[in-house]
């Protein structure tokens, strides 16, 4: 990851103390380049449909929000299909110990199906996180001392 930063010095005078110069540093980010950065790999396949760059780009764009949760060597499988006017999207994201998140969505529009499937995956991830947190934080009741 390449980040270009420029440093500018600014002098200011405090009104309560006379003749004091304080150097403040302003940092300005000019460019952020993600060349060479690795993200999860999306494998796109189609059944009875020709996969266009727009469809592939849309599913990659929607799955970008999950990059922070997974390692860079994860392969997400996205399968698109059309049958009798119904557009189907299947997403499979594997994670540790042979477990995976899987969602399937069908609608009359391919892009709507992508959105529905990504929303289902997000819900599964939230549910998994909640279950994991509940196991980690065991609730214990507070006992009050008895009055005598």
C-alpha cells in the first residue's frame, strides 16, 4: 500500500502569551494507492448465462466490504444462473474448519439478486459473530448479600 503524504508547517500565535510561535504540522494525504494489495479472490461462473464484466464488477464491488473480515487467500465462489426468467445468484465464502457462509437469492433482476445474496451473507456473519460473543461472555447473575 502506497500513501503519499506532504508536510506543511504553519506558525500560530497564542493570544494569551505574546511573542510565542508554535509550529503546527498539517498532514495532507494526496494519494492512496492499493497496488500490490491482496484482496479475496472472487471466482465467477455462469449457468445458462454469459457473465459480463458489469456483473462480475458488481459482485466484486459488493463483496469488497467483507475484505476486512477474511484473509487474502480466501476464494469466494459466485455462481449465476438464469432459468425461466428467474435470475439466481449463489455465493459461497469458506472460512475456518471446513465451515462456510452460503447464500442463494432469486429475483427477476440479476443485480437485485446480487444485493439479496450479499445481504443474506451479511446476516449470517452477524449471527455468527453474535453466537461467538455470547459464548465468550458468559453472564453471571449478581447475588446480593442477605439482610440479617
